[in-house]
């Protein structure tokens, strides 16, 4: 058992050394946080590792990588919360290039227990050899032009290690 735990830790360390989170460039009015690199759920680190980052116009009140129920509860109509998950898998998946383009038609109200008053956007993209999934919550079900501009600007400033 100890040998298995040591092998898993070694695989996680080796796999996570090269994986860097999405770095949201500091910008006025945005709060950012970064999680820790860890194995993807249900698979060994030798197969898949991931790390979450967040940027929000209201302080993030949930764990990095969690569905943001507490953050959403504190959001005002003009707020935006962005969560990016960077992963590296042994067999990478194809996807469109970074950054995704957030449009009003791609924002839907209500998502897995989040209130209908907020809108959500999800996308899966590629940044080099990294797989990146993005989850954005807007403080209203139909984001304003200004919110869409701010979200797209924030995504365009993201840097990858």
C-alpha cells in the first residue's frame, strides 16, 4: 500500500510540475485565486492532472473548482465570475483554440441548482497542449453588452504558464 501511495504521489508531482494554471492578469475590479494541481476525478495523476483558477468582480466565496453557490448568492446584477480549469491528459482531446468568444446567445439561465436570475456560459478550448474549460456566471440571466465585453476582455488577458 505504501508503494502504491508513493507511486501515486510521484506521478502527481511529475505530472503537475509542467502543468500551470490559467493566470488571470491583475485588473482593476477583479479578484483572482488559483487552486492546486491535482489528479482529475476518478483517474490516476499519471493519466490526467488539472488545476482551477478564478477571476470575479465580487470576492470568490467558494473553493476554487467548486460550483460557486456562495459566490452567486453574493453577486449583484452587474457582477461576473469566471472559473477556468486547465488540464493535461495522456490522450488530449481536440477543441477550438483559446480564447472562447462569449456571446449573449451562448448564455443560459439556471444551471445545476444555481438560481434562474443568473446566466451561465460554458466552453471547452485548447491552449497549446492544454485542455481548458471555462465556466462563467453573470449576475443576471441575460448579460449586458458591458458584461460580455468585460468577460471577453478578461479571457483575452489570461496567460498560460
